[in-house]
C-alpha cells in the first residue's frame, strides 16, 4: 500500500467517525396515565392518539386492567406529525375475548406506553362493546399535554409543558383513512406538579401502578401550569443533570371537566457539543496529515536503518 492511499484512508475514516458521532438518536420516553371512565356506561376499549416525530414510534404498551393491547400505527409508515393509535382492547367484536371486566362509570385504569422520541399526545376515548366511540364530551377519556425536554448551553435541563389536546374525528375502532386530528381543545390546568430524579429506569410494569408513595422516590414540587389552546408554554428548570439520570415528572391535568393523572419518564439529553467549524475541520485534517506523514517517515527510517 503506497503513501497516498494510507493518507486517504486515515482522513476518510476520521471524517466518518466524527460525522457519525454528531448524529442524534431518539430518546426512549415512557408515559403512564390514570385514565378515568367519564361516561355513564361500561367502557370496553380505550384508544389513545399520539403524534410521533420523524423516525419515532410507539414500541410497547400495557394496562393493569384492559389486558394486552394491540398496538398499531396509523398510517403504517411513521412520518413527521404522523398519528400513532394505541388500542387497549378488552372485548371487541370479531376478536378473541381478552380477559378482564369492562371499566365501569367512574372507574379508571393505568394506561402506560413507551415510545422512541417525544410523543405529542392528542386525545383518548372509550368505545362500547360494539366498537363504537362513546360520544363526547362525556366519552373523552383523557386530557393531554405535551412535555418537551431540552438542555441549555450552560448544561441546565429544562422541560416545557405545552397544550396538545386535540379532537379525533374517528367514531369506531379500528380507524379509517378519513379519521384525522381536529382543532385544539382546552384550556388545560396542571396541578400537583412534581418531579423526581432516579438513577435507574423503571419498567412499564413498575410505572403502571401508584408510585407516589414509593420510598425510593423523592418528589420535588413545581408550580402549577395553565395552558390555552396550544399557545403558551410552561417551562421548568431542573438544574444540571447527568444524561445517565432518569427524570420522573408527574401532574394532574384538568380540562372541560375531565381529569388525568400522568407520569412521564425520560433521560436528559447529553450536554451539547459544538460541531467543529470549517477552519477547525481544516486544522483537524492538517494535524492528521502531519501525524500520518511523521509516522510513515519514522517507519521508513527504521526500515532503512534495519536494512
């Protein structure tokens, strides 16, 4: 292998490694909600609508009462602002019966799902034993907000809470191609807002229960929030956190007489690393070239001395 080829290979490999190291990956995000049956009849299925970022997808979901859910994505390929539909089925016509009683009026379930990327939940609704959506507003199953994590240049981790409660035009499960997200609803009030920092990730099974009295969790209270029709944002500074920490955020969201208790679990993003400028790239490549040339010169000199 000649001198020129060695230089080309070293520079190419270095550029590939440096460029690949800057590619972001979608974080895993777990959401658990205590969803109440606000209707005046037994509810047999729960359907949740979430928008996912590009490349994101719902990866798993469980419930403590509705049995194992069938998780589908609508449309099939998740693109920016595409809609993922999570369906917790109990007894649906044509399906094999899933063990578990219906949720009575005033009853509730823990509904928990995990996603790659930060989900933007829209709404959730109940369906009856025939698969028909129980009419709104009494049939709406949850009040939804969006939580966004970000890290500032000084290393502080912030969370932004935004309004994302939107109506879903579908009336049956499964969805049809004509089902779309409607206008923003609201306003939404957030109370009993707390966060905790943990050094281990909790599974969906652990999240899918009442963790408020867990002695291993120290909750820190935050201010309440008030969100109006997708406009304003409430932001909280959690301080400097390691990217190996796990953040638990819980709150009670209320709107239009509907109330949902929610826990989010996520890892903070790593500290920001400024990419090299064009001139710095030039210096990096020049240093590599000089190092390579010097190394080859030393090797040849030793070979000549040995000969």
